[in-house]
């Protein structure tokens, strides 16, 4: 569990440094908005990471083993990239900064591939919920450090020193890797061809494979659909100030997600995977109705606090169960490739449905929109009962 917390911190640290924090730096030094917008493409490696994940299943670094060796290698690349970003000015060398940010994002996405594989390999079935909860806690703390804390430090010690300090924090994750044990699992695929074809052959050789893929797309869809415009709703739809939204939606939201993941991980030990998915899935769907209530009630601070806390709490619980499901679906010989593919597939529905959110709000209003997001969650819940037998069978550890 301690290793999961440290790895979660290492996974969450680079995200803001190539995203929101870098955007803030560019805005402060006067980079134009069009260029800042183009920098959102830096996040592409997180979406495309499944393309090179078979390499990390197939090849074993010379030191520390297949999982730990790749983790340290990616962490070194991240650290060097963040240092180089700190020594570069987005005002004077914007192209170089974009290239360096892309390197850091690639290293971070590659690290995520191996961390997800390591977590899948090392956690037993009854440990997956708790392990995911601890991982999410470390991840969220790291995002706070590289986001809010980095912005505060930039005012005190400057951007260069801030990025150098953030680079030093990569050592936290590296120390955790060095102290952890390499998981004792089946050996690496014997060829790159096997590393590419094996994960697909293994997955689609199971009963109900296509239905399982549909479940992965649908389970978090309603939750993600509602989250697309939550901040805009609180500011423009209800009339809260950005400060109020930042304090409650970000501060309380962060705490609620961490608590929700912890509660979800604890309850999963008693409920098991299937019942956890059902209970947490229903709760995260119902939580969207609290925003419908807020839309009908108008500007109400108690209702806002309840809606934000309830949505993030149940979202954290749902995430704990969903990640445990993805881990259970992975064969440990190909866990890097399979988890990368499945997690990318989970984002597919969100990518296609999110652009419709603004049109739906204009057509039906905020209250009806959040009711629609609850309805959007129902097919995923229905798929759980269709696949009940297969999901229950996943509680037996795969070898």
C-alpha cells in the first residue's frame, strides 16, 4: 500500500507541469492565447500510449526487472525533461518548450503504462480496491503539489526554481520503485509479435469479450458527461464566483474524491467486485441529480456544497471499483498492453459524447441536462447484470 501511494504521487506529478501550470507560466510571460491553446496537444501521449505499450511488455531493461526497470527509466526521462523545461523560457523559446513538454508527457504516459501494469501484477484480488484508493490519494496530492503549490511557489521563487524543485520531487517516486519488489509473474512475451497479438488473442478468446468492452465504455460515461460542464454550470448556470467555485469545487472536490476512493476500496473487500460496481455505479449516477436539484434551487451554498461533495465522493467510489475491474481483466503476461488499451477505450465514449454537452444545455436547460446524464449512466448499469457471471468469475486471480 505504501508503494501504491508513492507510485500514485509519481504518476500525478507531471500532469499539471505540462498542462495547467505550464499554461499559467505562458500566460504570465505574455504568450498569445492561440499558442497556449495549441499546447493542449502536448497531452496526446496519454491518449495514444497503447501504441507503444507492447514494447514495455516485451523488452526487459538490464536492471531492476521488467516493471521496475521501465519505471525508473521513465522517471529519469521525466526528471531531465522537467529540469530542461525549467531552464527554458516559453517567451524566448516557445518551440523548444513545446518539444520538452512533449518529452515529459511521453515519459509520464510511459510511466503510467508500467505503473498500471505493476499495480495489476502485484495486487491480489482483495487488495485491488484498497490499492486503487491509496493510489488515487497519492495521485491527487501530486496534482495539488504540481498545480496549486507550483503556482504559489512561482510568485515566491520564480518559474525556473519552481520547475527545478518539481523535478527533484520525481525522486519520491523513484525511491519507492527502488524499495519495492519486482512482481513474480509469468515471463515477458517471447517476441514483439506475441506482445502485440497475445493481449488481443487472450482478451477476445473470452466469453462475452465484446460485451465487456461495451461495459468499459459505458460504466463511467454518465459521470464523465456531467463533469464536462460542471464548472461552467456553477459559474454561468447558477451564478457563483470563480473564487467560490475554486474553493468548493476544487478544494472540497479533491477531499471528497480521496475519501470516496478510500471508502470504496474498503467496502470492496466485503462487497466483492460485482456488487461494488452495482452499488457504486448507482450512487455515481444518482449524484448527477444533485446538480439538477441545484439548478432548480438556484444559488444555494448548502446545495452547492452537497452536490459537489456527493458527486466527487461517489465518483471516487466508482473509480475504485472500475479500476479494479480493469485490473481483473488483464492477463499478467500482457498487463501493460491490456491495461493501456482498456483505459484508452474507457475514455473513448467521453471523447465522443462530451462535445454535445453545450448543445444539450442550450436545448433543454441545466436541470434537464443533468437528468439526461443520469439516464446516460443506465446502459452501463444494465450491462453489469448482463455480464454478472463473467464479472463474478474475475474474482479468481488470473495467472
